[in-house]
C-alpha cells in the first residue's frame, strides 16, 4: 500500500510458518497415525497435563455441566443456537437439487449430499470459546451430517470448561471428547477409543492447530486455514470515532498478533480514532494488555482520497471482518468484494456475529477472502453430479467423445464411446 497515506502501519504482509511448528506437528501426527491412542495419551499428558481414563466425556459429566450453567446464560446460549440454526436452515433451502434433459435422451443432474462424519474443534487457550461449538456443531447437523464429534481442550487442569461442554451438547454433538491442539485433530483424523475417523475437520485454533489442518488436508477435508483474527473498518467523518476505536480494540483482544485496520477518507477522522484508541487504552479498556499490544504492533490507519480508493485498499487487505460506517454504506456494500463477513452500518458490530446473530464466525484470514468465504451449511454438503442416457442419447454424444479421445491418444476411451454408437 505505498500509494496511500498511512497514519499508522502494522498489518503483517503474511503469517510466516515456523519450521519448529511444522516439525512438531508432523511428529505428533505421524506418531498418532502409527501408534494410535498411546500417542494421543502421551501428547495430551505432555502438552496439557491431561490423561483421563477415557477422553470421551460421559453422559453424567455432561449432565453435571448442564446443571452448573447459570440459567440466564443458558437462555442466551439457546437464543444464539436458534439464530445460527435458523439462518443455516434458510441457507440450506437455497441449495436445490437439479435434473434437466439437455437434449433428447440425455439427462444431467446434481444432488447435495451431506458429509457423513465431521469433527468440530472449539479452542481453549486464553479464551474458552463457547460460541464456536454452536457454529461448528449446529450447522453440520442442519446440513444432515450423521455424526459430529466435538472436541475442546482441558481447562485449568480439569475437563472441558463447563459452559463450553454444555454448549457442545446443546448444539447437538453426537460424541464429545476432551482433547486439545494437534493431538485432538490427529484423533479426529485417525480415530480413537472406538470413534471412527471423520471426513471433515472444522474449527479454529493457534498456529499448531492451523498447521495440523494443513498437514491433514487430503486425509480429511478442512474448513479453512485460519490465522490470527482480523478486523477492518471503513469509516468517514460521519462515523463516531469512539465507537470505531472500540470495534477495532474489541477484535484486537483475540491475541497479541491480531491485526486491526482503519480505512478512512478523512485524515482528521483517522487521527481522532487513534486518539480515542489511546484514550481507551489509558483509561478503562477491559483487556488492555492483549488489545493494546495487538494495536501497537499490528494496528494500521490508511487515509484514502476517495471511496473508490478505499474499496481498492480494503479489497487488497481482504480482511476477515469488515465494518462499514459511512454516509455511503449501501454503495460500499455493493462495491466491496474481498472480505470474510461484512458488517454494514454503525449498529453492526463484529461481536454480534462472533456470538449470536446467526451468521457463522469461522471466516477466512490472511487474505484468503480473495478466493473463499467462511464456514456455512454448504461446506458440509457435497454437490455430486449424475448422468442418465437412453440409447438415442448415447448415440448423439458418442461421436464427439470418440473424436476427442482419439485426438488425446486415449483409444480405450474412444472404444467405449463407439460401442454405444448404432
């Protein structure tokens, strides 16, 4: 971005892969594939100090977690689950099967078939992410997935954080296991304790988790390779600088490596937002250490001469979360194209989508918004095609198939086509 003015720079060019992370993940995956449960247990004890008799959470433990969850929180979790389920059902309804006779005797079609088995991972670490279970368990169940195996790491030396465990069950998980990190993804991919390997793994995590998904791709499907959480805001002088500052810091609290970007067409407004961020951090921001560290290292403010330039700049960053707070919100919504999810207007804060509004919060990072969207009900469906021909239909297709096959020197293909000519 050398052709625009930066009031502050910090957004990383790319997330580098550490050789130590690559080698560690490769070793764990190889050991689990070769040894099975003993390797899972060894790494769980070594990395998480966790080695229960069984990693699968019992029905009694799930029931105890449910009784421990505050009734008010349970009500809000049910609201969020209902919102996510409802939106996923509406999305599923747009995906219709197709069958069409393209010419006499030639019928082509497609069907949307659910994946059989999905592994859902909800991160622990600094924050035990409760809403992740709703996003990655409820949605595949709406798609028709037979079995969802949900996992989360142990919390504070014990089992799964109780509100997280309650939410996994609420969301509809068929099996719940307490395992963290790379060994969790290895267990999902290769099977454990009688649980069969899954076909697709979904969910976010740290650099080790992202690398595990990268190395497992092909053995299983993956949702996407998520890096540090990103937020960007496009705003002009009509926006509230204090509100914009809060939204930037709100996402920056995910981690010290979380980038935050402001794109503005007004220099004075950009400076006002920087001042408001400094004010928040020096007074009463609740997660000041993490959010402040992320802003200092990875906060960026770009000043553009026009809304067209602002769109160009934003599309180049392709941020995971993109808020628009301007006098021209509808114009921006129509013209922006590279982002994970778009938040239109000052009332549409990212936190709503992160927790309970209904859209999925598993989104592309690291500029992957240029070529993919986030997790949705369609990710858990395979669109498969089929063909049905009559004798007359086959006769009409065979000549071109045989000619093309001959030109490619694939004479066996040509033969199978000519066998169907009159």
